[in-house]
């Protein structure tokens, strides 16, 4: 039986009321991929004329579904498209069996929907190294196709969960000169989160009409400032996949130069990325790490990730200990340029250290009070240049150990 995890204390109050996106329908089913009676497969069907873009993990051990999607994603087509996703088994590190399982699933969807196989994209998430029982999924394909519904996105969000404690969704509407367009997205992710090109599993849909090249440019660009700026545990998944579909059902054409649309899309990406961090395994604190004054943006990102991924920093936050010395350590070890005597560190609006030493005005009780908050900002200024970066993470608690120590049992 699947273990029931307590909902994260950082979870939103409820799953959002996502708008219907014209031209895409959803269905979910319980296939028993790993656990009996658990909804664990979802299908999304996009109408003809839709474009699809995506980014994927650059892990050297990426899964068979990721490799299959990468082979298919760069082709223009007037056909519709389908996305089928299972939870419970990642179909990663499964050799020839993994390739054959992916083909069996995408072929079954192609037959049931009338789509060519190159327009069927698949994802799998869950345990690594166990053969995917693909026949349990293919046995549900006809049921999924028959149940497709434009209002089914919430069920799809729940079907892709593994150790997630809540389903994740975000939306936006944008009024453009040609009319209103809508965006809706869902994601899963809780552990093994340190994205490299994409994240966990994310599926975003819009009724705007967007050429594939423009859609890919948007996804790649915004991904770098959203999903690629989060970390829970510094571990990059073998299965990270972000797919976005644009159906064109609104009749409104959008290009990569449309800032109103790209701003709204970035808000959806960031919202979903933050929800993944808020559901970090065992998390009790949502942490923003801001680095400014670095020699370059790349250096700022290196410092920010060093702080965000440090077990010592993360456990100090879990223990509500304003241990700024650990932040100094994380900056020093990152490998990016830093000068001890130019560092400024703030916890929220509390000045902790400056000019290579603790601030004379700093009071430990002020830092401790801030650390008791559920949301914390750590700000470091390097004093070297104009480089800046923001990364989002969470604390590291015993809950993370408990979840992962018996993950396969």
C-alpha cells in the first residue's frame, strides 16, 4: 500500500480553479502501476494544429521516456498531440525493457487516438531501476480516451503525484490586442529536485496560437529563471520533463516578443516551481536565496546554489538557528569569486554581517526571531560587480530522511 504523507505545512489552501483551455482534454485512471487503487495515469489530448515544446533533464542516466520525447519534440506537425504520464515507476535505468515499454505505451495511445506515434509524448515518474509494467497502462488507454474531458486537469494533476503531498496547479489570463488567452499548468515534484534544463514533471497549456519555434524559445528562456532556480536536495532527476502545448483555440496569435504573454507565462512557471519547493520532502520553511554584487550572473547563481544546497545551511534553518557562519562557508566553497572583507549578509531585513565581520548592530535574538518564520530570505552581497541571481529552496528536516529511507518499501 502507498504511504499517506501529511500535507506540507507550506501547501496552498486549495488546488486552484484552473480555466478550461480550449483544444485540450484530460483523463486519469488507476492502472495499478505500483499501488492498487491509486490514480496513477493521466492522458492529455491536444487538438490538430497544436504546437508542442519542451525541455528535459541533462542527466547522463535519463529515462527512456525522456529520450523518446527528445527525439520527437523538434518536429513541426499539423497533427494533434497526446501526452501520457504514469506515476509509481520512472522507467529509468531499465535498458532495452525501458525502450520497449515506452514504445508499447506510445503505440497504444497512437492507435486509440489515431495520432502518429511521433505525436505521442510520454513521461514516467517514481522508482528507478524497476521494469515498467507497461501492460497495466496500455490496458487503460481506451478507458482514458473515452473519458477525455476539457475539465479534467485537476484529476490529471493528482495522477502524476509520487511523494507529493498536494497536487500543484497554476493559471493566468492575458488580455492582448487580439483577445484574451488563457494559460494553465500542473506539476509534480517533492524530492530529487535540482533541475538541469527542466524539472520533475511539468505540463503547461495555452489556447494561444504560437509557432513551435517561438514556443520553444519561450519555454527555454523562462525555464532558466524558474524551474532551473529551485533546489530541494541538490539531486537532479533522471526523468525531468517540461512539456508545453499551445492549441490556438483562442484564435489569438502570440510570438516570443509579446511581453504581456511571456510575463504571464513566467508567473505560471514560477508559481509551479515555488509549489514544488513548498512540497519539498519534510519541508517546514520556504527559503529565498538572493545574491547580488557578484562578478557575473553566473557567479551569483553559483553562490546562490551553494548556499541553497548546503546541508549545514538547510539544517540550521530547520532548527531555526541564525547561523550566518554557515552562509559564509557556503560562499567560500562555491568556487566563484568572493572576497571575505566585502561580504554583506542579511536574514530578511536584519543586517547580520558586513565588511568581513558580524555587524556591530546585529542582535542574535533578531536573527532567531526571523528564523522562526515559515518564509525566510537570505541575502548576500559580494561587493564585486553587478551579477545577481535568485534561487528558491527549503529546509532539511528529519522528515526528508524518513520519507527517503523507506521509499521503496
